[in-house]
C-alpha cells in the first residue's frame, strides 16, 4: 500500500448527503460528536479508508483480533441523509502532504456519492470551561447562517488537521461547508464540550433525536 485507498462494504442509498466529519483531535470533541451521531441515528458502516500515513500500529479488539488504523464512513438518515466520518487517528501534523492526500481522497469519495456540503467538527482551546461553539465557513453567508443559530464567528485564527483542511479543500472544489469548534480545556475526552456541540448539530440538522438525548450516558 503506497497511497490511501477505500474499501467499500456496500453502496448506500443516499440523496444529496451532508458529510459530517468528527476525527480525533483537541479534547476528542469531533470524535465524540461523531460517535453520538452514529449511536443515536443507527448509522451503518459502509466504507473504510486505509492509508500508509497512519501510525504503524494495529488495534486489538476484545477477542484479540487485530486491524490497522482507519477512517470509517457511516450512512445515516436523520432529518436528511448524512455521511458520518470518524476514525482512529490522523496523519502526523508534520506530514503535510499526507494530510492533503487523505483529505482529498475523502472529498473525492463523498463527492462521488452526491455530497456538496461539508460539516467538520473539532475543539477550540480555552483556559477555562466555556459553552461557546465557534464557526468558520466557506463563505460569509454560510457563517452568518450558523451565527444566527447560536454559534460565534471564529475570526483571525487557524484550524489544524482535517477539521480545517477538509473545509478549505472543499471550498476549492466549489463545495460549501462549515467547521464547528466546541470550546474545550483540552482534556483527553471532553465529553461535556462534545455533548454541547452535539446538541447544536442536532438542532441544526433538525433531526428527531431530541427524545433520545436524555438516555445518553455522556
């Protein structure tokens, strides 16, 4: 394997889906939100991405069976069709070409499924617990739409990793999108920040998960 490749488990029936990306990062906000979306919507794993730029480890399940690290694509219907992207890891921040290669592969794949809008989710560092959700977008119009829903404009900053790069590359392809950042003190798994972002995403997508939220263990 000398480049990223995608293994398709089955072809999902999706109409104009939104990509929602939640990968490991600061406070693991994005990854936790993605897993909450998968859990509450009953999403199905339909594809996996493997890359030689991922760490040289294998992950072992409770039965002692190993597999290499990967990204996972889930198909979901919750108000509208979604492709939920999550994963075990990201390429090293020092390996800039790998980030571009993996993110381009992701966007090629979801575009082939009819996706034209990207929502990435991550964490924004703060020195004390806060409840803000920040937004950056591919256009001022989209940013204002999310600000009117309760987010705060994330101005004059940088977004590291896939949360930012997926959004930037999507814009270059003529796609629209947003990055939602939950303020986090950066603990390894900031579930409080993630659950706050999840509630916001749930409201934005106008899904019917509200009744299930009270059952959440997070």
